[in-house]
């Protein structure tokens, strides 16, 4: 099955390349998070294809896509829905909110107040929402792709640590290279329109009926004792680092294991290597660690600290 997963990865990237130029690593991380059952926080300035990546993923897995624009006046009911009274039938019925879909783009998530963010948090963690005390399960698959702008902070509500920890990955979406940006211009010159992906010839690669077999193949990936020790040592190193006020929790170590297995399976292997672990560490830890002021004065960021930590832990042979 791992060979089939390698084929699935190649087909996903080939289809995505029809509409996305560059951002291969970003797209890979989003796919890994989806197959591992997690959510992703996409951080990047406006216009670097965050929305396009989310819409493309939904089409390639034949899933429903929904978008929620987070604003300061967004209420929890605007996300999850509400009970509405039907005068004709003299009874209440549930008007479902946009959270009832498969792939949810939570655009500018840090612009919503804490109460609205907590409603999204329940959906992310429990795969359900509560409306008037009644729990409503969400469909499988369910994934939140949230975006935030790293530059503009006016009118925003910083995400609490508890909610940040619920995101499997924090993925940084950067600017394209010059050659990639020129290719983007050529495509728009010849008629490409990101608002009409159905005209781009995208073909679904997997469907929800394929997911149980894919998850079983990922679960079957072998992990040696040395890999368990390596993941644990990195987590412990973040907690002892003089550059950090807060290191990674056991949830970060679990996320490392699950995503490394997923990444290995997508490479066509039935076992995890230290390189698989290293490939997942930055998106897993960059939003879970808190730097000391001295480290920030030194000019370090989360990625730089993690690279220093990774370099100080010997990888198993």
C-alpha cells in the first residue's frame, strides 16, 4: 500500500501544479496534515495562494469546501449555526453554519473575538459543535485551514496557546521565486482564473471512500525504538532550552510521530527514518514554543531555535 501512497502523492502534486505555481513544500505539509487528521494554521501575507491551496485540496480529495471570513463582529452562531423557528410548521429547525463541511478555510482567524474562536476550537478538537446544548457531529473528513497575516496586528485577537496547540502544523507561506512569479503572470495572461478552478481541469485523486485504506496503510508504518527515543529527546530538549520559556508538550511529540509516519508512507516507505522526523519538526513546533526575550533580542525566531535544538540532538542510525 505504501507504493500506492507514493502514487497518490505524485498524482496530488501533478494535479495541484495545474493551478498552484511553487509552494510544493507548503502543499506537501497540508496534505500530510490532512491524512494525519489534523488542522493547519497558514501564515503569510495576502496574495500568496493560501486560499487557492485550500480550495485546490478540497477539489483533489472530492470534498466540500467552505469559507468563513473572521471579523471582529463574528458571532459563534455565524460559525456553527442556530435554531430557527419555522412559522409554517410551528417548530424549530437547525440552520447549519458554514462549519458543516469537509474543508473549512477560516480566513484571518485572529480577527474574531475569543468566544467565536472557542466555538471553532470545539469543532477542531471534538469534531462536533454544540448548539443550544445539543451536540451535532461533523462530517468525516473534517479539516480547518486557518489563515493569519504575520504583519498586520491592528484589530486582531492573538490566538491563545490552547488553541494554537490544536493546530497540527503552522505552515509559513512565503513569496514565490522570480521564475515562479513569472509563470503565474503567464498563466493569468492566458486566461487562468483562481475563482473558477472548475475550468482548470482538476481531477479528484482520492475520495472519502479511500480514506480508511489510506489511514490503515499509514498506521502500519514501522517505527523503531530509536525513532521513539529521538522524538522524545527533541521534545525534552525544547523544554530545557535556554532560549525558550515554553517547550513542546507531549501532544507535540505525538504529532511528530503521526506526521512522520504519514510523510514516510507518502515517500513510498513502510518505515520511518530520522529525516522523516526532521522534515516535520518546524511546522509542528514553531507555534508551540515561546521564546525568551533575550533570544528575540539576539535576533532568533522559533525556526532558528528549533534548528539549533535539532542540531544538538544526535539522530539514531
